[in-house]
C-alpha cells in the first residue's frame, strides 16, 4: 500500500499542501481530483521524490519510499517528457534499459506495450510526427515499460479522443487487475467516476473527502428521491414531509424530511395508479465535488 501521511509543503511562505493524507490500495484505481492549483501535481511530485515535503511521510508497504523503491514506480508527468525527434520504439527501449531491463527484455516489453496501446505501426516514427493523442499513448507506454509496482499518472487522459480514452483506461484496468495500485489525476470527472474504485478530492491544498466511490456517494447523498408515474404527480404536494425539488408532469424529484417516509410516498403513489420507477437519487462525482469544495 502507498500511504501519504500528514504531508505539508510551502513555497515562499505560502502553504500549498496542508496535512495531506490518503492511501492508494493495491489492485484499486484511485482518482485524485481537484481544480487547477489545488495541490495534485505537488503531491505527486513529493511521492516521486521530485520535491521534498516540509513534514509528513510517504511510505510503500510500511517502509519509507527511497530512491531504490521509486525505481519500481511508474510515473507519467503532466509535462510530458519524451524526446520529440527520437523514434518511439527506440526511446522506449532506452527508458527500459535505464530502469535496469536487459536489451532483449526491454524490446519485448516495448513491443507488447506498443501493440496494447495501438502504436505498433508507428513504432519507428519520431514522436513529433504523431498526433497529440498518439503521443499520449506513447507516454503511457513509457510509464509502463519496466512493469512498475505502482502507477502514478498526472492527467493521463488529457487530449485523448473517446477511443483513445478507452484504450488507456483498459490498460490501467489490466494493471490494477494484476494488483498494482493506480493513482491518477484528471479534470474529466465523468472518466474518474467510471474508472475509479477510490477517490481523493483536494481543494486549496487540503483533502476535503477521501474514500471508496460507494462510501462517498452514501456519505454525501441527500434524502432525494425520483418518482415516475403514469399520470400527473402534482398530488404529491399534499403529502406531509415532502418537499418538491422538480416536477415535470409524471416525473417528480422530492426531498423527504425523514428518509423513512419513502414507503409512505410509495404507498400513496401506488394507491393512485401504476408506478414506473421510484428510488433514491445517487449523487454524481461532480455533485460531490461541488459540495465539498465550495
């Protein structure tokens, strides 16, 4: 397990990370979300040893993260770092050798990754000849070339079209399925919501919410329900303890003063005719994000 505990960091007297704590669990994908300047990239750089923390610790499986341990991490920075004029396969093999792979092992790993991310036919092209989306695929391959024990990716879906998003998402799911802890940041909340098992929401340098996707949805759920009938739902105005949030003919969204009153509402609806659907409204990640960061 990768654990960040009570990490602080200041620049020029301005605190940019304030008591940051969270965990990235093996075999699970953790989304790290926040607005620009919230502290995501700084946190990732501290995990990778590119910056030092003023206080706090970063540990992997209970041990301090040393330089040797970081060699087993895979990192994709927001500022992409591949050489634009160097051929894709050539530089990925070079990176694999830097991580300690033998030349044959590096070539095997690179060929497998290029096939997986759909770049085999472009393997001998220089990076600068690729589209931005394909350059991003190459960056993903660079983070994976040495079969890392931990994956840390800063905005891996930036600039990708929907097809490329699915390719990269599939690669990350495969790694998580092998037991690798995956931490990635993204501004695309719909992608994060779809992919992640766990979430860390950061704002103004502080963690505002952290936990599994299910836990956060339960924790921040409002007592709202949606009811869809065959006929007009206007009668619900007269049901005690019910506040109407939105009413559109046969569809109504309500809030209940007491969540236990949901059965009272259902019985009242059934007494008036067929009920097409009735149930609690689960908050989206975007709604949870707005609630905890405002």
